[in-house]
């Protein structure tokens, strides 16, 4: 766990925001809080927990972060759950359910004593959700934090998961439209970024240039970049199609950069598909980065003229937030949490097809002043809405509501 403290953010968010957090946390000091997810590396959930947990500790809360463990078969099952919750057809079998439940029974032997004694337990996404059923003697409040868009799920997968999460004390979604009806209070907390992390902090132009040189990317030609896991929901193939549709009408390079998460077994297959689609085009750079390549990602985003995030499904899209924080216009898929961030002609453009993506790329590259104006607006929008202090404040407010018996007054869904 890192040693982040709120005082580090004073110059970014101001004294008032920090004072509000300290006042909210006063009645929660000493409260035992446990976050549980399925990986410490890769993906937005892990990135959030890397700063959320230490900042809770800095405020005087007894916070910790645990992960569940499983074999490849288990993560294949939970990946199927994830795909099904986002609307894909999934064959949910008895064997899959047995693998899922048996793996969590094994994890519970280690985790149950900690979870049963916690005042607040935050279970992130479907992977660890079954733990609630295995801790009947728990004393605190259990909240299921769903980072996925479950607005149109595969019915069989959702019906199974609904039975598991319905007994929770509450659930959290990133947007009202993502939620499903559940018999408990539901809250809305949008994700956020850490502006001082290695992925978001200021970099020197020298470091940015060195990064481009390392990968053979020209700093003299406009760079279009998508940063994401190699995941079909991120539509890297569609991004390549959009780039090919430019057909030399504007001068540009395309960078597709990312890695994988330890709980995503499909990454290798998608990576190979992307390599094949690129067809050795010397203007397309496919970069498979390690999960700790945060400064590299930062440098690539800062070097880019336009950031693309052409997702087909997206819980929120922290890479969009990161790009906007760096004053970059974003061309994003017209889905999920991207629509919370990208507003046409103001912070970027929403698109539905490769053709639409290519159209917006041409429009921006032919209007450099528009790129600057949109980028400036984008950074201001993130500063007002998607920094970690707002995110932390909403977690504190939720816990205080339970402590004071006011949780039903804060229902947002």
C-alpha cells in the first residue's frame, strides 16, 4: 500500500475540499473498512483502490484492501459473467456456477474473519460477490459496488447474480442508467482519477520525447491514441478500421497501447487479432505494455493530438478522464460512462461507427484551434467532476448515512 495523504493534493483541489473531507471523516474515525476485488493490477477498479484505501487511512479510518484468488477456470467463468452482464449471450452452466462458488468458499477461509468483523465491506463487481453468502455472522454493512453497465444484461446471468447481491445492505453504480432494480438502497458514485499518480502527473517534454523515440513514433506527425486493455468491448479492431478509412486524407499515426488484467483470460486472443488487423502498417503502433507502465501511458497521452476510446460497452472509461485531464479532445464510443464525460463539440465527440470516428478525426485534425479549445474545456470539466476528492467524499457520505440511519434518504436510483 502506498503512503498517499490528502495534503499532497492541496495545490490541485484546494483547502476547502480537504477540510470538507476531514469534517466528514470525523465521525467515522476508527471504523473498520474492507474493500475486496479480484486483482491488484490492471483495470480501473484496481487503480481506484490504490489511492482510495490509503486516503481513507489518512483520514483515520481502519481501511484495508483484499483480493480473491482463483485459477484460470475461475476467471474464465467470471469473465463470462462480465460479458453476460454487459449483454452478451452466455451459456451459464451448473459446472460454471460450481467453479465460481467453490473458489469463493476457498477464499472465504482466509477472508471471513476479517469481513465478519468489519464495519463496512465494499465488494467490487461480480467476482467476489458470493462472499456475502458465506459470512452469515457479519456485523457490519455490506455494499456491492458494480463498476459494470448492467442495464441490458443476459437474463440468465443477471438472475443468478441478483439472488447473490439482493441481500446486501446497498449497491453502488456509476450511473443511474447502469442499475437494475434491487430490494435495497442504491447509490450513484462516478469513478475518478488521481491527478498526482504516475499516469496523470506532469511530465517533462524530454521524457515524453524519449518515450516516442523508444517506440519509433514520430513527434512531427499527429498521433491518435487509444489506451485500453486488449478487450473486444474496447473495439481496437474498429479503431484500426477508422484509421484505415482516413486513407491519407490527413497525416496521422495510430497508437493502440495497453496490457491486460490478471482476471481477464481473453487478452492474448484479442491482442493477436489486433496484430493481424494492423497488417504491418508502419503508421500503426501496437504496444503491449506491462501493467506498471503508468509513466509510459502518461507520456503517450500527453504526446497525442487526439485520444480515442471507441468502446462498445463501457462502465465509465477512466482513460477518457485521464486524457481530458491532459487537455486532450476525446473521440469516444457513444456508450456507458463515456457519455458522462464526452459532450459533442465541448469535450470531444461521441461516435457509433468506424466511419463516424474517421469523420471526427478529420474534422479535428483540420482545425488545430478547435483541438486546443476542446482540450481546455475537457480539463476544466474533469477538475470540477472527476477528481478523487469528490469520489472519496461520496464514499464517506454513504458510510455516514448508514451510521446515522439515513441511507434511505440518499437513494439515487
